[in-house]
């Protein structure tokens, strides 16, 4: 079974631009969650989607948004990028609720 | 809000020896899940072990075992017979049951484990 796939792996954007990151979960997994990892703040929960509905959201500004498609693939979007948005963005999928999450390799976003 | 604390930013151990990584957490919930994840230099987060709070028996996965003390809200990871491939950042994580309005995983700041050959 293929693991969680995140694309692209690396991205460089300019301040003020927007960016879209993609995550394909493990086949059969319907829950997808996103995390931001920075040296200063560590790993922080962004949001979780299940069956195309956002279930939970972390404490991030509205510039961070996401969606999930009928095939469970998910995208997250960050608008009006700021230097502080530079981070590793990790996606994780779960088969059903209350089980462990499996992570992708992440997308390294650099905002210049 | 739940918090997870890893008090050891860095640990070093000789190859083949045993090391214990500490984790404490704060929650008012009685039912929850605890995890240890490993993040090697490749940045891929790999699940090491999980523990359900309602289970009194400590989880074990090969050379990895936990000491779960629910009353003390402590969840330490023991790695036996340390191997060079165990070198990584280790994160302790907490999650409430989804039915209770889970907020995703709450992670500690991590412990950098160094294996000395």
C-alpha cells in the first residue's frame, strides 16, 4: 500500500503570494489532518478533514484554509504569505477515527 | 487545553544500551490516546508506539516499550539495545477521542536522541 503522498516536496514563494499544498492519503483512509512544524513553535495542528468536512481547526489565522475532495485527497491553501509561514507542512491520514495517524514526508515551504 | 511536556531537549546513549525518554501531559479527560513518533533527518514522522488510556498494560513494540502512569500523567519511552538507526527526534503526542471533539494531535517539543557508536 502506498503511503501518504505530499506534493510538492519543496516550495519557494514570495511574501504576499498564495500557495496550495496537496496531500493524498493512504488508500481507504478518510481522515486527513495538517500540521505546521517550525523550529520555534514545534508541531502545531492546523485542521482535520473527514468525509469532505472540516472537523476541527487549530489556532491559526483565516489565511490558512483547506478542503477535502470525494476521493479523500486534501489541499491546504495559505493566502497572503508572510515570512513566518516558512515551515514544514505535514499531512497525516487515518483509516477511521480513534486510530493512529500516518504522516507524509511533508512540504518544505520557504517564504522570501 | 491539553499540553505535552518533554523535559529532555537532547539525550545521548551508547549503542546497545538502554535509554528512557520522558513525557508528561496535562488533561482533564479520562479517555485519550498517547503516541511516540520518531522523526529522522528525512523529516518523515514515523509512529513508534501507541497507548490507549483505558488500558493498564504498557504497550510494547519490539525494542520499544512505554511506562504509562495515568495518575501521574506520565508516558515515558524506553528503547532497549539502542541502534544507530534509532537516532532521531522523538515526539510524544496526545489526542482526545474523536467523539469528544478532538483537536488533532498535541505534540511535545521533542527530544533529540543521539546514539554514540
